[in-house]
C-alpha cells in the first residue's frame, strides 16, 4: 500500500480506493501532490505552474521560480520564506526561531505503532495497515522531525502524527507543533465545522471558503462544546450522498488549533495540532516528543460516505475492550428523581421499578459521597456518605442487582471542592497561580493531573469504589474548564507544558482503570458533549451527547455529532417534560423517537409516570431491544437535516443487510399538510423489503429512488418509525 517511486521521487499511499501522494523536490523539500480518489500514478497533470513572483524568497538562488511561499508543502516550517501558517516553530536556546529541516530519508513497515501515552487508532494484525516514516533533519541543531503516515487496507483513512527528537547538545523549545499539514490545490471549497455551546453542541456550520484564514481552537483544557477538533472541506455541490469530501479529525481531548488558510494564489492549507496559546515544550538533549494523531478521510460519496469511514474506523479500531462489540444497556439515571437527596431505600425502590419496565442498568448519580448535599462541597472525597448509605455502597449495589438491574455510578474525578477533605489535605494539588485567588467555576477547582501523585490518588480512589460495588458502568463527568494555568508540581521552565501534561495524566489514569476493570463500561461526559471527541473514545466507548435532552434540540445535536461518531457512541435519553432546558412539552413517544438514534436511557422520575405511561415505556424498551443490534452496530445514513429543514430523518441498515430502521421527524405542523418524502439509503435495489407495521412489501429500488412518504398530521413534534425486513427470495 506504500511505495516510493524513485523516478518521480514520490511517495504513494494507496489502498485501491484512495491515494495520497507527495514528493521530494530540490533534494530537501516535501511537495504535497494529491489526496483523493484512487489514481494509478500522479505524474503532474494538475501540477501548478511556478514563476518568478514578487515578494517570493528563493532558497535556491539559481532558480527564481522556486519559492516555499508558493510550493504546496507537506510539513512547512517558519523563517524559510513561506509566510503562510507554519506546521512547527522550534526555538533554540539562544532565543532564535530559525531552523531548516530538510528531507533525509524514509522507512516503510507493516502495521501501525502505538503512540506512547496517547489515544490512537490501532491494528489487530500487522497486515491491516502499512506505515511510512519520513525523516527530516536540521544540520545546526541536529534535531530530527519524523513524519508518520499510516494507511489502512479496509478503511479509507490515513493517520498522521509527528515526532521531534533532540539529538543535539542544547535544549530546544517547541513553540508550535501541528500533527499534520496538507496543502490542497486551488479550487472552490466549502468549509464545514462543528461549533456550538453548552446545551447546543456539534452545530454544523457550512460556508464557502474565501481568501481568509479560519482558525478553530479551544484553550479551555478540553476539546469543548464550543469547537470540535475537526475540519471538513467539500466541493460546493457536495451533499449527504454525493460529491467530494476531505475530513480531518484530531484524536485528542485537550486544547487544539485547526487552521484553514487560503493563500494568495488560491491553494488551501489545512492544519491540526496542539494549541500554541497553551502549548510549549522544553525538549532536552536526548529527549523526544510525540504529537497526538490526526485521522484524514477522503470520500467521493458525499458526507455520509465520509461518516461511514469515521464510524467504522472509530468503532472497530479506536474503541477498545469487551464493550467495543457489545450492545449497550438501557439505563435509568437517578439524578432527575432524587438530585442530591438520595439514600439506599430510594435507590433500591427506583431500581425495582426500572427492572419492572425492562431497563437493565441503574446509575447512581451525584450526591452519593460524604457531605455531598449540594454542588459547593465534597468533590474529591470519593467515600460513601455514611448517613445516606449506612450499609455501604457494596450493599447498595448488591441490592440493586437483586432488584433485577446492574449497578453503575457517577464520578467527577478531575475536580475538587474547596470544602473537601482532599483540598484541606493537599491544597497544592490544584491548578492555580500562586499569586492570585483561583477563578471558580461551579464552585470547584481542577486537580493538577500533571502531578503523578494526583493521578495515583484518582486511580486508587475510583478503584476502591469499583471493587466494593462491582459496578458495571461508570459515568465520568467534567463540569468546568481550566483557568489559572499553573502547577506547584512543575518547574518554572515547564509551566507552558501543563495543558498537555494534564491530558497525558488523564489518559494515564483512564488507561490504568481500563486495564484494572475491563468489564466496566465507561461513558464520558462534560456537562454533556463538552468533551465528545475521538481521544476519549479510546478509553470510553460512549459519551453523553448533551445535557440538553429536549427532543427537538437533540435531533440537531445528534445529527451534527453523527458526522464523525456513530449512534453506538452517543448517550441519548428520554427525559421529563416540560423539558428542563427549553420548557418544551413533547410527547413521550416523540422523546423516545429522538433517543432511539443512539444508546437509549431514561433521565426522569419514573415514580411519577401514570399506569398508561408505564405501559408506553415498557413498549418503547421492548421496541428498542428488538432493534438495538441494528441501531447500535448498523450502518447509519442521514436523510434530512433538522438544522436546515422542518423535517429530519435517518435510516440504519443492519450488518447483515436484512433489517432497515427508518425514522422520520416533523418538528412543527404544516398548515398545508404537505407530504415529505425521504429516500432511504444502503438497501439492495434488487431485494424486496416487508414493512413490519402492516406487512406491505416494497422493492429496495423503490424505497431508495422513489422514496418513502410520511403521513402529515395537524400536530407538532411527530415522527414515523418504519422497520423493514428483507424478504428471502
């Protein structure tokens, strides 16, 4: 899949469906040539012409046509005549930022190496992928940059990361480091990003790319609800089902920066890496630094085609452990029922009711630990409250299991309250400046996970609870962003390293807990989808998509999330009405239809349900269990965008192709009662499909090309759920 063509001086990464090509020019510079649909060779038919242009510096004084400011580069530096965004900036110990890293050689090997201490995609067998390492070196500092490229046989994706090695005798300061940089040729592109806010995550923004520099970033200590570390470029005519798409996603959960820059001559530079606002790294002689990785996906089959590659790669070669391939349980969370006012009797009673309705997991949310009566105290003291649980959490967990459901529990381990035994014992364990009172958020502080002692404490504290309770599920929350970046643990020269070291510490904690408790299903949360990213999926195979559980809002949030992440990674729950976030009242049926698009759960006080509503919930759970394998592990297609229309819709095809689940939504009633048609995707056009509700049969070609209509009614917030089974010939 990877070859070096000596005649063309070019590298090819090719799996028969996509091709990535770049070459070596002037014996030292890397020229980006092509990334797209499979081609046999890239001999320069579309190569740009070079001229002696004004204000263009010439590293080769004998060739005034050659300038790094016009060359489509593979990994550009700074202070060499390319005045566009650099991929790296390295400062020497004399304060200068002039380096010249030139091509030295390469190696190709089977498989894909792990990234030490970082989440990354992986292979189970070396034959699944090949990896190219291109070596760059700077003669003066004797430093090296190694560019890593991995291409998969079965996934139309290329993974990239970089490694910087200091082989010199003086320290270096890494000021800027992108995991990848790629220059696309001049063209007309649309830019798609996933922005938003708390309670409205993963909002799709699409606009034409013009002569500007677009910077996407987070300096919040998390990937954040405000931005997603992802850049998607498309042809202007690209839609869900056709057209070219280039997607770049950063496998990282902390501060990041993405750059999309249109040059003066129209080519487009795309970069993704660590945010230079909060990143810096002191690289001593003999040390190396490894960046997180980026996943690059190309699709010629529209946005759904791109999503399918991300979905398959992430579920099969990013998520890990026994839960990767299992169906996920239907849960009930205690928060809406009890908030902080919980005790053993209440929990057992609610667990029994959950089991009677067909639920499979009871989750003990916030309020279970000592002195936790509100959100102003006790975070960090992960010991059961002896008043609420006089027999201990082990007794509670067994009582829940005896009631007929599994036991899960909530933590917010990265945080600490001022009013806590942990803070009183270790005030130096928090992130803060020594000169100012720290800025509070949600009345809490952030623990310094760059400190190994803090990480050890978290592993031991969480482990003790999991061992006592034998919990099968953990909800891992993070409810504030990081301010006052300062560490009592790190030296003066390492303070700029804190942001990245925090993430390395968190990943280490999660990795150790995964190894100790492989049977535990970890679900990530950050006040909802504030840290729903590819990095977290390596340790937690699902994430709570949003604290906003309003059915109408969730249609938009889940549709945006699905650009990168499949339904099996999304926590999607039915909550009470009027909805806590919007005040909107939707039917129990509609709330279930919205939650059907992911891992079903309930966020409500089921004690308040009427007998009729209890029967309805039982029916919902029965329906979901029958469809769960298809919904969670099938192939997902977006059909209508609820952000752009009054209607939404999707369908999922089971792995064996025999079951199709389609859900159509209408948000507001249409006074004209017009019919909306969705065109199903992924069916066999030669096959016949029987609709479960009425036994009527349709051809796969008819459902895809003629479409499927809804039944307009004079009512807001309605849906139609259709399930089809392929008819055996």
